[in-house]
C-alpha cells in the first residue's frame, strides 16, 4: 500500500490510546477481522505484527476458556441439585 494509506490506516486504528484499545477490543470480539488490525503493523515491523497476534490469541482463548468454565460449572451445579432431589424421592 501507499505510504499515505498506511499512515491513515495506522492513525485510524492506533492514533491514540483509546483508539488502540478500541481496535483491540473489536479484534477480540469480532467487530473487526483480526487481519484488518494486524496487517498495517506488518508494514511497520514483524515484532508489532506478532505482538498483536499473541495478544489476540491469548485473550480470545482466555475469554473462551472462562466462559466455557462458567457454563460447565453451572451445569454441574444443576446436575447436583437434580441428583439430590432424585435421592430425596
């Protein structure tokens, strides 16, 4: 891409702390494809590109693991209650 397009893209996604946090949030939640966030950084340097990929992978799998854990814990608690009710009958 042209240098001016790259600068505009970087400014729109990483121009301030808020924009950076917003872009990362969108990448985590699916608001923007992670490729749209990471590709401009590939032009800046491979380190920044890899840093974003590691961050996204870590946060997405961490959140996925926590949400799955909450649902499994809820299901186990319901099964315990159902079993105790059956035992009482």
